[in-house]
C-alpha cells in the first residue's frame, strides 16, 4: 500500500550510477532528487540495518541530504553527504 517509484541509472557499461526517487503512489509532485550511489551507500551503510530512503534532496553542488527510516523501528535520520561519499552531518530525527 505504500508504493515508492524509483528509477535506477546505469552507464553504457552497465555500471550502476544512482537512484532517482519518483514519489509515492506515482505522484510526480512528491519526487525526490537523486544522489550518486557512493553517497547513498555511505548513508545507508552508516545506519547498519535495513532502511527505507524516504527522501533525497540536492543541496549545494556536490552534496545531498538523504532522509532514511529504519525498516523495523521508528528511527529516522537525516544524512548530509558529499557526492563522493563523505558524511558531513548526521541528525537523529526521533
């Protein structure tokens, strides 16, 4: 019932480039940005447990904010990360 549409990007050599969130239930107005795989992986790996990426927002050039929720709890985190995977800020939202 909680559908999230997304699009994976690959280069011509089939290497994964990133993920674009397209919003819940197909509503483009809720579309989130995309972040390079290195940035996403840095944030999700830091959580250490399965997570759902709720929103990806582009900040200044080269940086994104990724908001995640643990799959099996109410814990939510906002991770500010460079496109190269350096975590710049980590905010527990609960």
